[in-house]
C-alpha cells in the first residue's frame, strides 16, 4: 500500500458549470435515486446506490460495467454543508481488498442560475494494482459529469 506523500495538493481537479439551479444539482448528488441515474462512467449503471448525506453517513454504490462486472465503492461523508460542499472519503474494493482510498471534495457555487461544481480528488492510499483505475479517474469523472448534465436536462 502506498500512502500519499502530499495530501494538500489535489491529484485531480475538475470544474464544470451546469445549466441548472444549485438546489437541483445538490439533489442529484445527495438523493440516491438521482445519483444512481448518472454516477459512474459512460455505459455503467448502479444497481446499488445508498446515500446518507450527513457527516459520518455512508455512501454505497455498486457500479456495473456494460459487461456485467461490478465495482463496489463505499465512502463516508466527512463534511456536508447543504448546497455548498460535500467531502467524502471513499475506497474501492477489489476481490475483498481495498485497492485505493480517495478523499473527494465537491463544492457547489451559484453562477446566476447555473451551478459551478468543482471536484478535487486527493489519493490517500493506493496499490500498484490500482494504478489503472486511478489513472482513469479524471476520465471517469468527466463521463459521469456528462451523464449528470444529461440527467439535469431531463435526458
């Protein structure tokens, strides 16, 4: 297991503006039925999606790839400031072992009726086997946010 040497600098930052009010975007992140619609890369579904969006609450998502492979993800909400900020620390299990752990910080800012979402990821732990998944983190988030944009547009 490799521990992150510099947790003060994010390993990934994505900023996206959605043509939707902040409350609707917030609900898409904090309500399980909404989160299940968009979370995960293109082509993935979420047969399990549980959200308890409060400090100490749990997030459990099982992402299912188009080939049927399932990728369980669990996180604990470290911080939840309604309409403003969500921080969770998540881990991905692979064959019963934690492959990596990442602290995700999401902020939500009103931009004149639109919503700017900033995602920062801080890799806390990783294994050599998790390099591929972590290397695809930005692409996976970008695809998820594309799906969120479609969901917010009613698509």
